[in-house]
């Protein structure tokens, strides 16, 4: 078995016993969800001063970490969330091929959004869907990264850029691979990310959505509490 065959079909390919193949997909789903539930935003925020979900938008993602605890905290959170998605997608791909990567990656996104270890309140899945896209169809990944950068630069709204690439993900993927289970997973993943941004979408239409400020400094606890109350009232 060549490296290319392993990456495409995994060590447990569809030509093996069907029951074993299905069970391995179940394992990918369970492992993906559990690893996805390791929410680095929550873990790291306790080292900086308090659960990030109590501040700002209440989201346990890189953007809220950056706004609450600074750029370094946001970068660490983003990197670790992408890493966990990469571990899941790549490991599942080695086991059951591309199908395993899609299944494991999708459940990793669910775990990130609804982590069993943190009262089912997590992030919005952008970093984890990024890793899923990277390890399943790199051409789609590069196009979406370019779109994300252009939209973010133009509008300075992380939520708008995130929703844009999430909505375009299945369509761009379809252009490369055609009808495939991966496109279905991409649609479900993108739909979940857009759903998790529903409050942001309302604020975008109302012209009240916060814009990204890379020069913004870390705020103290009193400022965070004030912003937290304001943001939650507007969600």
C-alpha cells in the first residue's frame, strides 16, 4: 500500500470487512467529538484571569480571547484549535481515508461548539473547520483562506468573513470533487458554523457588529464585565 493510497483510503479501506469499516467511522466520530471538546479558549483563559465565556461575546474562541486577553492569547487559542482539528482529521484519514477525515473533522467541530467537558458551551468552529478543509481538499482550503483574508481586510468583521467562507465551503468543494459525501459534510459543517454565528448575523444587518482592531490593548476586568453585559444584551 502506497502513501497516496493510505491517505485516500486509510489503513482500513472500504475494501475490507464492511462492519469493521463502519465501526472505524464510529470511532472517528467519537474520538473527533472528544478531542473537539478540549476547548483551548476555556483552558487558556483561566491562566489569564478567568473563563473567557464570562466576558465579551461569551464565546470561547480565538476572537473573543484576543479581545479579552490580547493578541498573544488569541493567537495561542487559534493555533491550538487548528492543531486539534488537524490531529483529528489527519489521524482519521490514516485510519479510514478521506471519509474518516470528514467524519472525524465534523464531529470535532461539534465537540468544539458543544464541549462535553465544559457544560456544552464552546466556540463557533471556525478554526476546526479550517483544519478539516486543509486535510481533505487543499485547493479548497487555499481559496477559502484567500476569500477570508479579502473579506476580513475589507470589512474588518471576523464574523462576516467566517460566515462567508462557511457558506462557500461546500460549493467550492463541489467544484473540485463533484457529488461526494465530503460535500454533504462540508454543507453540514458550514451550516453549523453559520448557525453558531446567528447573533452576529443579526448585528451585521443592524450595523452593530464589532469590528476587529488589531491595535486594541488588553482590557482590565471592569472593562470586560461592562462589555460582557453590553454584548449579551445584544445577542
